[in-house]
C-alpha cells in the first residue's frame, strides 16, 4: 500500500505545480500586453515635457477673504427704520392726464423695483398699525440700510428710504439690542436717489473707506451688505455683471453698476464693496417680478456718491446743477446726424430758458461747450450739469450746416425741469414755511383743498411737515392734519400760525385743536403738551 500512496501524492504535486505555472504565465502575458498598449498610446501622443501641473488654492482661501472684508466693513453698515403717516389719497379725476406708462415713470420704476411708496418705502409691508382713534391715518414702518462715511455720524443712504418719513431711527451694529438713535435728513437728491442723514452720538464712529468705482471691471468680485427684510448685517457675494446701466426713465445721473450679488428689499442704501473692503457703490434697486432678488441688482457708483455727498453737506444742503433749458435725444441716431449734423440736436427749447434767451432753436445741433467737443446727449448733460447755475458757457452749434456760437447763462436744472423731476412743490420760494419751535410746517388751505378735507373755507391751516422727534410729533400732530386753533386762538393763515408760535416759549403749555382724518373717520381732537 505504501508505493501506491506515494505515487498518488507525487502526481498531485505535479498538477499543483502545473497550475501555478499556468497562472504565472497568464499574468505575465497580461502585464506584457498592457505595457505594450500603454507604450503604444504614449508613443502616439505629443511630448508633454513642457506641460505645467495644475494646482488649486486651499479651499478656505476665498472664503476667508470674504470673511475678512465683511468683518472690516460691517461695523460701518447701519440699519435704518423709518415711520411714516399715510393719509387717504383723493381719487383721480376721470379725465386727469397720465403718462403712457402711468403717472410718473420714476415712480413706476420704484413700484417695480421696491414696491409702491403708498406702502413702506423699501418694500416692507405689514409692519404698520392704525393711527389714533378717528385719525384715518396709517402709521407705517419700513426698513433700509446705510453706511457711515464720517465719524461724526454722517450716513449715506437712498433718498427713497427716508423721504416722507416722519421719524428716522438708526441702529448701530455695536449697540446693545433695542438701542436706536434719532436721525435727521441733511439733504437728499432725487435725481441720484441719494440722501445724507446724521445721528448725534458721544463717540467717534467707524467709517467706511470709499473706493473708485471707475476701477471696477465686469467680472470683479463684490459683496453687498445690508438689512434685507430686516435681517441685519447680511452679506451676499457676486460679481460686477455690467457697468453704465441707465435703467430709470428720464434720470440722466443714474448710471448704475449691475451686480448679481443678492440684493433684496431692505438692502437699499447699503454698500457694495470691492475685494479691498472699499465702498464702490450704494445699493439702490433690483429688477424683480416678486420683490425678491433675481440676480440683477443696481448700485450707484461711488464716484457719483462722493460728488453728491459733498454738495449735500454744504451750506444749502442741495445739489445744484446747471442747465441750458433744452430737450434732446440722448442716444445717437445716424439718420438724425446725417440730416442735422454730428452732435446733439435740440428737440425742444424751454420758453424763457437760457438757450431761448441766447437765440437757440429747435433743430440746432450742439457740437461743443467752451470748445470741448460734444458727441452724445449724455456728454452734453454731464458737461453742463457739472457747472453751477449762473455760470456762463459758450455753446457751439450747427444751424443749416453753418457753425455758430452763443453765450449762455446757465439756469438751475431742478427749477427749470421741476415737473420732470417729480417736484410737486410749486409754491414760490419766498412763501416756503420754516420749521420752528413747534417742529412743524403749515400752508394755508385753498378752497378746493378745504372742500376735499371737509373743512369750512377760510378755517384752519394744513400741516405739511412734522419734524422727527419734535414737540408736534410727540403730542400727536401728523402731516395732513388741519390745525384750527392753538391755545384758543384761531389759526386760519400762515401769518396766524407764525404769530401764535412767536408767543410760545420753553415751559409753556400748548394746546392744539386739530381736525384729523376724512369722511366717516374725520374728527376734531385736542392735542396738548408742555414745550421743553
């Protein structure tokens, strides 16, 4: 039995050796084939000795840059709360004129961008409450943003954030919760939608650094910072998606930076910041069908902001722009140029305006201002508006192919184009009421207005403005109220009001007899307090 067992074992070992050799040979053949194929492909490719290997930055590098900039600029960005009294508006007469696109193209623009100002000015709805019993008024609150540009409390924001506000409150980032500072409007410019407000604090405030918007290019990274929907210190990132966007009808001075950084209602007045932490724009508007961000936002360039700001903080707190008093087509038109000549052709001359007085006519084509060539309407407007009213300018123009010159004394653009700029204050400058110790302004009631307010003709004066934080506001007087008496003395004219007011002093009791509201909600109430 021993020889048989031994032979079987020898055969088994021989078979195992054969199998192992077969596997080894198969692997060797496979490796060889792979090597040949790989070598063949490589041999057929190009020489890559000059190729540089790709590298990527550390994943935290970009985000840390955003974080650094946000930490730098956030202490200078404030939340702005405004409170307004909205009165019932008289219905439009059946045959009252309206523009093809509505009452006011500029208003339609902001209705589309940020909601109607009949609601809160920056698209914030549902936060207001009813006024006093029988007042017929609605107290509405809205939210916006601003950026501190001076350590003494001067803040840049949008005009539409603070216009028509009865009270403006500012919340600083480093203040305890619930701390609000009263703010006053230093000046506002409707044409650029910019305003300067000021708060009084007992310390120097951190300020933002202004950058040069001209240095920005399409594709550059930017951050938008503000209080969208009241969510303070919100930072969004995007790029500059376009420059020089003119999106507001009849607004010559709003050439926007377009960005896809998310901008929403409440961001208005907040800064658009470059990667150096510099403010290169003030967020102003968005294109939207839902009052939310759809990736197209607009910021007013810092170059315009600086120019307007410097004029608003001057002695008269307004932007004065020169004008020659003509209407024109801002976009070049080849057919027009071929017929009337290269330049800017006048389509209308304002009667009695500077151009009219200088003998210029419809069809004249302006080619230069003080020798500086003019090719487009925007160039003409920029050149003329940069000069002060009262300055003289030599206008070169073509008439019937012949070059002529005219010396023109520039007028104030705001007054010359009052109706276009949406200024509904038609009263002569000399009759403008001034705020005084009571903190309100009044106008005499016209018979038509007295009828609308259901007040006897010749009785009372209309409250047109109430200063935020004033005595009048504290006792409950609101814009649109009709003051009938003060301290038992009838007030039926502006002279009556000034006379009574002059008799008042600190510590004196003041009792107003006021008619508030209209129709079924109208009522006469006493409002009283002691002058501080």
